[in-house]
C-alpha cells in the first residue's frame, strides 16, 4: 500500500509514521567533475561519518528522472522507504550523509531536502566553468548521454534539446545536455539559501581542493562537527580519461552486448557458437578500449576562450555573491 508523507512516497504505514529510520544530516550537492567523488570517499573513511556505498541516489532531484531504465544499472531509489534503507547500517552517533552531484543543478532538490531535513548541512563544490564543461562533455560522451563529439557543436544544440529535439537515442537523462544550466552557480546557490540559513552551507572551490586536499577535507570535518584530527586519505579524483573515437562502433557494441532486437540476437547466436561468455565480455571490453575509446584530446583553446567570455558574467556575479575574487583565480579578468 502506498501513502505519502509531506509529498514523499512511502510504501508502508510504518514508513509514513516516522519516517522509519535515519535520514542524512548532510548532503554533498555537487557539482559533478569537481571533486565530489574524492570528497565522498574521504569523508566516508572518517569513523564518525556514515555514507552509503551508493553514491548518487538522486532521490531529491525529481526533475532528473530518466527517460528509460539503463540496463545493468542499479535499481533507482524512488520511495522514501527505499531511500531511508540506504542509511540503516549507520551506527548510533555517526553523522549520516550522501552525495548526489545533480542536487545543485536540480530545481527541486533544495526545497525537497529542506522539507525532510531543514537542519541538514549542505556542501557544494564549484569549478571554473570552461574546464568544467569540457570535462563534463567528455563524461557525457563516455556515458552515452551525449553523442556530439565536438564541444562547440554540442553547446550550439542546447536550444534544440531544450525543446526536446536532437536528443541522442541512448541518452537516458538528456537534462544533462543543457550545458549552460550547469554553471548558473549563483542561481543554484540561491535555491539553497532560500531554504537553508547561511551557517548550514559550505561552498568549496575546486582549485582549493586540488591544491590542498587535506586542508579542504578538514574544513568539511569541522563544518560537520566531527573530529578534525582524524587522518585524511583522499583518493584520486574522478577524472574522465577517455574520449569517444567512434560513435557508430560503440552503438554496434551496445547492440551486440545488451540489445534485444533481431540484429543483437543474431550476433549473439553466432558468438555463442565460438566463444564463452567470459571471452565475449573480454573481447567487447578490449574493442571498446582500443577502437571505440581513446585518450582525450586537449581542449580547443579557442573554444575555451569563447566559454570564458560567455560565462564571465556568471563568474563576476559569483565572486560578488561569495565575497571572493574568482575572476582573477579563474583567469576571467583577462580579455
């Protein structure tokens, strides 16, 4: 039986009564490609912090619902009961948190988080827009959200995609293709400031995290009220190291490996007669790594300069909002 509690779906009367269980004391809300994974890994090593194995539950980002279920992906967390279950292993006295890098982008997440946990602490990480969009574009290509390999052309498609056109066939979450929306930092932060007091928000700058991982992590420990003397171990950040060489070959491999149509069935039937499952999987991985993907090319400096000019106003506004000169730090005071 399904009921609701303040707009959240629950699948039992017990969930509706409490809700039953722990909910996060803090949230890492984004941005992606800005050190959120490294911070998540560093925080979850602290004995006074519990974060679930599932990074990116995306539970509060209603506007990020996928177009279709991606095969071989984890089951989506759609009910409050399922969401609360993520935190059941937390020990008494531990701070509980989660990290979903789309919560900063989302127009619904801030209000929904505040509705459930108005006392929650919010951590955001911001990255220089041009390098962020370059890195994000590579990741979206790798994850099949994007199919346009040229960053300038991908940016030019934004309006068409906003209207529901030119969406790649395999793109489960085409909302991510609205590149300019990702770097509207002041607008994003204001959504949180509208529902959380300033003292419950910590805004980090990616450059500081890269320059001194340990000091940044300790500042988060302090913000969360846990032991700041705990040893800090920061994993390598989640860097996109591959680019898409051949979209057509990647589509073909996808058809063979997980497709359900007649071409896929025929290809699988042939392969099964001559190879084992392990050999087939290995062959597909080798083909992907050697023929489909490759090392990313360095960013086109002309495109990067165009992006810096385009988003200079955003960076100037963010500098004023945070009281820190990011135009100088990020090189937006030149040209």
